[in-house]
C-alpha cells in the first residue's frame, strides 16, 4: 500500500467512510470515491495480472482508457464482471475480485509463465499447440483465457428504454472546448444537447483547475449549462457517446444511479466533437510495473479524491503538461523529481527537483516499482508517473468516415477538417491548453458574444518514441502483453501493415482498444519499416468507443418483450374452461384443455371425431381481396385458379414462391364477383399479403384491386364432427343449407355471421366468423349447448391429430424448402394451366421434373408412433436417407400410430416395407397413402 | 414456449396504467372501416367531410380518417358502418374491432414518445412502428393516441407498463 | 439505425422497410418460351453493383413497393421513387 489519502484535498466526503474488500482483504474509502481512487489511496497496488504473462498489474489511468484495473464487482449477491475500476463509483459493502489471477492478484500461480516468456512471443499461438492436435490443448487454453467470471445467476433486468431524439446541435464532451461551443451556440438561440461521460461537466478543468474570464472555472461551467437549458437544450452527464453510425446517427449510453440506464439514438443537424485527448505512456524497460502511472491520472486522483499515488515520485516527460502534476504533488508533501527529455523546459515548480535532457531507461522492482535508472543514474522511488504526449480522441470522427492527418507540432494524428460530418475542437484536434480549447470551442459554436478568456500558453511537446535499440522488455500494450520486441518480430515476419500488426500481436485488441498503445505501436512499426506515421496509418475505428453492456442495447426486448405472441380475443374464456396455452405460428393458443396433456389431446380428438369438437380458429389469416381485378390477381399469385370459383363457394389452393416452392396453403372464399377472402396460415399472413401487394402494385393496376388484412377483425370458432350440425342448431345458429366448401353471409342475433363449410379435420365442419366484439356472445352460446350434445372444446394438439389422420399438410412441417406442389399430389394445375402464374416456370425445370423427388405419403407401423424426423433408408445402394417422417402421432380413432413422411418416389412405392432409422435404432414401416381415414370423404357430409 | 412465459393479458377497455407524470388508458374503437382505392370518393360516400390525418396529426371529433398508405385509410366513426365490399372505385371492409386505442397523456408523455417512436415527424401516413409494433399514431387532447391491432395490444401494454417504471 | 425514404410516407427508420429485389429485372414470360438458363438468371442472377445500386424495397407499414437508389459502399441513400404509374 504505497498510495495514501491526503487529509483535505479532493471532494470525497470524509464523514462517510465506506467499507469494501479486494480479493478478500478489507479496505476503506469514502463516499464519492471511485473503485480506483479508493484502491489508490488505501488498497493494494497489484490489482490484476496481465493477459499472457500473468505479470502483476497496477492502476494506470483515470477513465475509460484504463488497461489494467479490471475487476469483478459483487454487490448484494450479484456480480458484474470486467468492471473498470476507474469508471465505477464505490458503494458500501462491495466485494472486488481481481481477474485473470488465481487464487488472487497478489499470489497468482500462473505468474510462473513469465519465466518462460522467451518462448511465448507474439504469434506463438499459431506455432505451438499443433502437436497432438488443437483439441488436446483447447480445454486448457479456454480455462486460462478471458478475464472476469460471469455470474450465471445474475440476470440483469430488461429495463433500459431506447430513446430517440432529433436535435439541432450535438456537442460531444463538456470540457472547456465543449462548454465554450455549447455556450456560444445557446446564446445564438440554438437548442444544444451537451453530452459528457463524467458525472459533472468540466472535463480536465475538474482536476487541472483554472480561471476563465477572471473567475473560477466552475462559474463558466455553470453559466454554460444554464445557457444550454435556457435555450431549450439539454445537458446529459454520465452519458457516453459510444458510436457514430450511418445516416448521421449517434448512439449514447446514459448511466443513472437510481433508475435504469437509457440507450439514446441521437440525430443532429450539426455535431461538434470535443472529446479531449488521452495521455501516452513512456517506453523504457519494465514500464509495466505496478506503480508506473499516467501523470495526468495522478493529478486527477489528487485533485478530485485526495488520493496520492505515492511519496517518492519520479515523473518522466517531454512536454509541459506534467509540470502542474509535479507542482501539486510537491505541494501535497511528496518528494518529486521531474525528468524532462528536453533541454529547454519551463522552470522547475516549487519543491520539485528537475533534470533536463534526461530520460528514464529502466524501471526496477520485482512486483512493483522501487527505483528507476535515469541516464545511468539509479534513483529510488515508489511511484513513476509518465507522460509521452497526448493522443487526441478521434474515434467518433473516424467512425463517421473522417480521415486523419499527422501534425508534427503536436506529435499527434488529428482530424482532417471537412472529411467527416462533424467538427472537432479542443484537445481532440490537437489544440492542447486551456486558452486554445476555449477559443476553438467558441468559434465552432458560432462565436456569439465575447469569447471566454484564460491565460496559459499552448503546451510545448517534444515527440517521444519507443527506442528500437532499447534493452530489456519494453511494454507497448500492457493489457495484452505486447512488447516492442513483438512489434519487431511482426515486422520481421512480414506483418508490416498496421492491420496485420494488430492481429498478429493482438496489440490494441484488449478491452481498452489500445488507447494508450496504438500510437506507440504504429510509431514503432513506422520506424522499423522506414515509413512515416501517415504512411503507416491507423487501424479502423469501430463502435463502441467504450464497452457497452448488451443489456443497454438490447433494452426491453428480452424475455416477454423479445418476440411476444399475438393473443386471442377469447383468451379469458378459454382460460376459464381450463385451457393450457402454447405458441403456435406466432399466436398464443390453447394446446389442450385440462392438465394432463398427453391424455387430453387424445381424448379431445376422439370426442371431436365421434361426436363434436369446438375450437378457436381466429388466427387463420383473412385477407380481403376486393375489386374488379381481384380474380385476375389471385389467378396470378395462386397455384390453383380462383377466377372460376363461384360466389358462395370456397376452394383450397397454394401460394408458391417464384422458385416453385410451396410457400403457403389455404382456402379462398368468394363472397362476390369482386370480393374474395384469402386465408393464410397464421404465421404467414404478413408475408402472403406482401406477395399479393407486390403483384398488385408491380404487375397489375392497383386502382382495380385492393387488399385488406382483417384477420383481427373477426373471431372464428369452428364446430366439427358428426354432431356439429345439431350442436349449432342447439346454440341457436340457423344453418343455411350449405354444400361442403360453401360459404354464406347471414346474421345471428342481429350480428353479421359468416359461415364457411370448410374442414381441416375431415369431418363435417362449420367455421363461424363474427366481428370480434361479438365473439364472446357466440362462444357463450356454443358453450351452453356443448355439453348437451356431448361435444368438447379441442386444443391445437387435438386438431393436429385430426388433420394428420386425414393426411392434411402443415406447410413448413410436412413441406420444406424444396417441396413443390406435385410432390404433394397436386400436379394437376401444373399440367393443365395455360396462363402465367407465380412460380410456373420453376415447375418445369429438370429439378422439378425429377421422378425420384420426395413425395408425401403415409407410414404405417405398430407399437409406438415413429419419431418425427426419423429417416427412411434407401432400399438399395450405400446406406443413405431417402426421406423422413414429418408428422407422427397416435390416432385415437384408428387406435394405432399414423405418420406422414416425404419419401423419394413415395407414391409409386405405396405398399412397400421400408426401414426406418432414428438415433441408431432401426425399425420397419409400410408406405401407405397419406390419408389414413375415410379417403372417400364420406364423413364430410355427416 | 408455454403460457408460463407470458404473464400479461390484453387490456380491457377502460384499463389504465398510472406512472409518475403519465397516464395510459385503453379504449375500444367505437367504429372503424378500412377503405382503399379512391379515398376521396370513399370519404364522400361514407363520412362526408371527415378530415384525412397523417402522423401525429390532432384527431378531431369523429368521423375522421387516419391515412395508412397512398390509397388506404382507416375511417373512424361513432358506430360501425356495417359496409363491406367494392363500390365504384373504392372498397370498404369493417374494421370496428381491428384496433384497440391507447391514449398516453400527462407531463411525461414526450418521454414515452421518445422511447417508442423513431424518426419521421410530419408524414402523410399515420402508420409507423410504435415500440417496434405496427400502429397508427395521432395526437389527441393532452397526448398521444395510438391504435394497435388487438392481438398485439397485450405486448404493447406490457411494454408501456415497464417503460413508465423505467423512465 | 439507417433511414430510408418512402415515396409516400417520407423519411422513416430502416426497421419499417424490407428489401424486395434488384430493380430492373423483367420477368421472362410466357413460361414455355423461357430457357432454364434465362429463368435461373432471372431468379438468382444479380448485378450486385459496388456503388450506386437501384433496388426495389417495400415500406412495410404502408405496403408501398418502390425503387430506392442506394450506394452499396457508403450506404448513402441517393433517392427514392415510386413505381412507374404509382405517383398521384
């Protein structure tokens, strides 16, 4: 524990101490601390282990760029893995665990791997683990891979709303540049949304301080935010803008303490990017030791939290920025030595020892830093702060398609103006220093009113680079354990493009996305290949800017909210009758009534066949096709012609896709010359309607035919079975004299009633449709008459049995992606029709005309029903599947199993015995006609 | 999946959800018809003078029409018209029970709107996706007036119930 | 969340739309006069241009089929037009 808590600096509440544990060790912090600041001030230094070599790792930075302090956080029994300590607020009772370490960070057993580091350079994965086959090594590697541990019992609630907003001006970042831009724009009357990932506006002002317009910076920040809200804008803090997407959309993650987080989709007429810059490290041997930290981060922790990194501090730099850090740490009572690579520097701050023209070449220590070598001189210390320059945060500019240019003055890649639909200001475009940030932001915001003024020159910077001739192990990417030697190896092996360097060495692929590593990596590769930085280029920037929980993006579309089924109007009535529901074709429908599923389905099917059954057929699609062009449209879109159907009659038909595949089947009712109702399977209504619409608009005259989907307008209840006619009479329904496949429009108790004599069960069957508001009355009337006629309500499981006994297909169950109508025994229209229809040409291709196509047949067995999906073996030649079982159940009427199957050349093989294979077991069956019951259809007229 | 995975029900007319600064009420449609084809002729014949409304337009007293497509609209009336079929140049189908009407009022209704409606203000068609579901969206006194097909109302109702707790 | 423009409804979120086909493909008819190769090309052959492409899309909420010109590389929408004969 080298860090310590200053007794007054910072804004933590020292009257509210908090307790927490780290790897089981008790620690304390204060209200207002982040996990990082509390650990820095009073916790162990070793917070984790690096990904590959399992070297000890300590805190490096202050925000989302943190590569090392990644922890699993348990609170109230729930664990969140891979939390960055720098971005999570400390709460009482939290238990923190290091990741990638066992048993804990301090005593990690796999630390021994580092001794073998010579054999584990970049790319070693591709060269080792080949002997004995990868499968041998994979389980071991998988156990070692990854960082945190998922808590399988922690299911975050699906409660993050996804919000959309259209805004005038979006300002990303509320540091000095962003605040200046927002204030100027608000003063010009624009509605500005100002977004910042920290809990308060101010950016670097919060820890650097400064005077703006002669007053403390807080007044400027407050004034700017007030101007924004007064002009109708909004200030969003704790909100990370994490991605720039197509068509000008930006995504943001708003974190809220006592309410669910929110996902934002923002579209702005204009966007200003003021995202700041991230400090670079320095590169010397063992620069990965715990205790080596970003200098700016050390200032941040002292100023905001009173957390001081150590007592004997060496600061390495080549620019002006760390001078403020040195001054603050010296004033806090630390012993500070500033080591500046430049020979011309600002004066040493009070109490700080300054060495000019000097560089750190090595850090010393076993598990944390204890000394450094500076130009051959050994310096004891407990903390090393480094500043190798600043990398502007250009991610969103690049995600939006923008290009970068290299600015040697600031030693940074900065956005090329005009190359992206957003304007970048402040440190994000290389304008380092308070005055420059304020000026640039003010102009970008429209420049209304006087520009905010501050003193202070632009920061001086001398470029720092990893030295290719340095001795010892020099870390470029601390999280993925990529060293300078790995970059040299990549260049040597021919992986010289920056995209190859990334993938070969994994540099920049860790959770910090190389924030502190990418520039050094590309600079080192540029030096090794003799190219300039712009020539080397950068890797592609992709969202998210920072890790975003999937629960925020997924939002409320989980569980019940993911693919909610449609609900029946009469759901309550079915429940009252004891229905158990299940999803069928996107609707929640009764599977059976009563509790014993297996017995109920059989009993309901038997009763329906012997006496009568009632079921709710409302989900069956009802698409009205109206107009003088209706018949013509249906003739083209359907496989079976409907123009010859007389009003008052119904006809069964198919819709094919243009490839000739059976897409849907169903009955079409003709109510008038210019009025049809197309029924579609409940799961296909939308797509059937779209196929009809496309032909209506793109082939025919849309003024002559229109489509109305009225599926939900009608409640349809079906009565089926020999006693169904009597049952309907008993319910007060006056049945017109309808032939099978007839339809009539009539009235019942003053209410429109449509009756279609259509059968899905093979028995006499009447589909009764009333406007849904009258469905309950119809259901009640049927229910009253039901018992007296020995009828029962039947669920979908029983209906499936009844239709299977008749060989009636379900599209998608008995047919698949290659089934054509002739395979189902419906080759007639193909042979007879002379007119053009959808899919016609596909029915005459060599594939369609193959004699051994799979055809629908029945299968007869004794004993238990065949498993659906069981394969029918080819009778000669090598063992192969000649088809499979598509539907199978026990028939209560026939008291034996019935099955439907698609078998090669099946119809010409009726009567033959075949072998059936399923999961290693063989059995036999006999091919029969698909219809197992009443093939003449006598029962239809019962 | 079976019924135990869905805990909600279709709201009955009159059902209400109350949240901080927002009230959501479900109502039945008094009467409605889908009309397609020559919409001017359809309105002149079935409900003369009924205005044609687009996305987020303010609904007046009935009758009025909510435009769905170039040549399709929902004509909302005080009672079912009882008309079906093709007339001269247009078609009408009864749709009195096709939709449930969900009204969202209160000071925080704009946040509900932000959470449920995508971009696209000022469109001639009132048909859009509301919380991911097809719906007809207009404005009524005090808030939003959303028509969703009855079989999908339970899903939207559940979503709104959870949304007002999360906002 | 991209945005597309329906010729009738205007600018809407991409989730309201669905791709239908490459524009400009004419259905070969009548069937007896169409070779297997021509039919296969109609069904499965697509130019799939790199850059501006003309595509048929459907706006699901209103049901309008229309032609959208879209850059397949930059994903920029270059224009939407009603099917011939559809605009009133």
